[in-house]
């Protein structure tokens, strides 16, 4: 009986499954859920959400694209978190309104974003240092760069939200009802001194013709500054958390498994020994 030839393509497919089995499973499940969501949105005639689903499908391909184009390896844990982050932000957050339904959903995602972006900034500089004999950075300096990278990404995102609200009249910078304000504008003496207006119970809005537009019960409608600053603060906390662990990883224990789960490395993913043997045997037979 003729033996079935073990093709080279099958070997690398097995190698991929062996090394990325968990992240591949998460990717396939989330991809199926996004496609199902997209079909439902098309059936309901919501083309805007359907386009958001298509965007999510492209974003889910981002980790694989980065690995192949930049010749780096993403740890399974980091890759899975990226997949879940995209799904949580776009599908659950935007389409299913988890931002409005679940308290602190936006806060959790922005904190995680700060942590992940610090990991990316950390990795970029760390990989550069390892591939150059002329660069020798201290752990503190590397962590400062990672922290600044994360905060810059956070600020750019807030710029994007503000721009979307101004240009497209969205509400990405979520409004909040507050019961007090500190303002110079309402100072009766026209002095450059803030006065505090407390215990605001209701705000009534009118147009120029005197017609009532809306009534806000419980206080005054803040138009996004609280949301923006809260997002930047939790981004700060996420970035600082990673840099804390990253510093001790570089300074004392480079074998720390916790940080290794979030730090990409230069080069392709290591192929398991069992696949290497099969590949070697196949070459010998040929």
C-alpha cells in the first residue's frame, strides 16, 4: 500500500496549529460571531453597523498581518487579548451598546488599551535595542518611552473622538450629568474668579425662538470633558501598571513569565520539534 505523502504545506499548517492553537480558536469563534452579527445587521437594514462589522473583520486580521510583515512573534496571551479587545469595543460596545448598558465598560477598555499600548511601545524599543550593538538603554528609560508611547496613543484617540463629534455630530465623548460646576462665565462681577454653582436639580434648554428643546433632570449636561479626562486617567493607570512590571522584568528577572505574555519578540514563531523532525524526514525521502 502506498503511503500518503506528508506535504510541506500540511507540516506548516500543523506547526501553526501547534503553536497558536488557543489564539486561533479565539480568532475563529470571534470571526464567526462578527459575521453572524453582520448578517443580522444587513437583515435589519442597519448598513452603518454592517460596515462596522466589516471593519472589525479587518481589525481581527491585524495581529497576523503584523507578524508576517514585521517579522515578529506575538505571544498567544497578547494576541487573544487583542482579539477580545476589538470584539468588545466594536461589536459589544458600539453595536450592542455595552457602553451604555454596562457600567464602566468604557473605563475597562481604556485601561486595557493603556496597558497594551505600553506593551507595544516597550516591545518596539526592546526589539530595536536587541538588534543593534550601538544601543544600550537603561530599564528606566525604556519604560519611560513605553509609557509616553501609550499616553500618546491615548491622546490621539481622544483627538479622533473629538473630531468625530465635531465633524460627524456623533457622541463618542459621552455626555455626563453633573450636579455642580465651577465657572468664571457666571461670575456676576465679571471677574476672572471661578464661582461654584452647586445642587443643580434641572437644566432646561431653549432655542433662539424660545421653544423648549430638552429638560435635563438631576443636574447640568457636561459635554464630554469628564469622559475625556477619565479615559486619559485610566489610560495612565494601565500604562503605569505595565511599566511597573516591565521595569522589574528588565532589571531583575528577564525570565518573568507574566511580562513575556505581553511582549512581542523579533523573528518568526518557533516551530515545534515534532514538526521539524517530519520536515527533515520528508527532505531525506525526497
